[in-house]
C-alpha cells in the first residue's frame, strides 16, 4: 500500500463534477475523528495483567474500572477522579484495591496510537482539510492529549467531560458544529460505534463506522474523490 498522501490519486473532469453537484453531493471540508479505538487504543486486560495474575481477577478489575457507572460519570464530567476511585474500590474485594488503584491512576500511560490512522489524518491536514476531535473522555484528557500524534494538527476539540454532554446525544454534536461554525453537510465523522455515527447522520453529517485504518482510507478517499 502506498503512503496515505499518495493513496487513490484521481483526476476528474468538469463533467464529472457537474454530475455529482446535480445529485446533491457536497464538498467535504471537515473531518471529525473519535479518539478511542480510532486514533488511540489500549488493551484493558493487558494492563490489568501487569498488576494481577489471575484472569478472573483481571476481568473483575476491568469490569469495575472501565465498564462501571463511574467510568461513564467521569466521561460525563459529573464526578471527579477521587469520587470515582472511592466508589470503584468500595465495590471490589480488598485484595484487589492496590491493583485497582494502579490501573485507575495509570491506564492512560498505556494509551497507544493507532499509527496508520494518525498518519492518514496528518495527510488530510496537509491536503487542506480541517480536522476535529469529538470524544467521550474525562478531564484527564488534558494529561494525555500530547500522546495523540495528530493532536497538533487539530483545528478544534470537543471532549465530553468539559461540556458535560456525551455521544450519542445530539447536544454534543451541535456543540461541535456551533463552536467551530461548521456546516454539517461539509463534515465527515469517524467513530467506532454505530450509534454515534447514526446521530452524526441525523445532524446532517456523513460518516463511517471505523473498523480498521485501511477500510477507513478506502471509504473516505472514495467520498473525497467526488470533488
């Protein structure tokens, strides 16, 4: 596969462009990325295994730290980390308290880039597209945002905890659009969850459910070639 900047080069004639305009297609100017499992990822079980040997305990730990109501509340900006950790520990056996605290306090240090997506995003910026981030995340985002390779290319960022709105609720999409004065018809949204893409489409954006970088590149380049 070629580099992202050279993928799927295409030349169109005025007739091609006119035909697409007549069918109502709009030029995409803004590419909006989710963060988790699109630009960045981490393996919660692998992280738990650093602190707990037993697989059953690893699952218990991950379930309470990453899948419990506290995690959602952190993303919503409705509780702070001290409150979240206290609640998590109260639900776990004491033998797992040290491990749970280590996992909770340090998980973002194991947050790793999906390099192919970041490289492609950077190539889009170099081609003149505006890049945005729309993510459900806690206020800890401020600590690890520099780990996102393409962060310096972003034209705008909306993080759920800071606006106290969350995907897939429509409000956070409207906040993005109004904050940066974006026309939804000129926006393409990339997220790993179908329900989040559904809301983006309901707001007038286009979008795709992310599965892997190669599929994203094929899908988005096909759309961008319309103009």
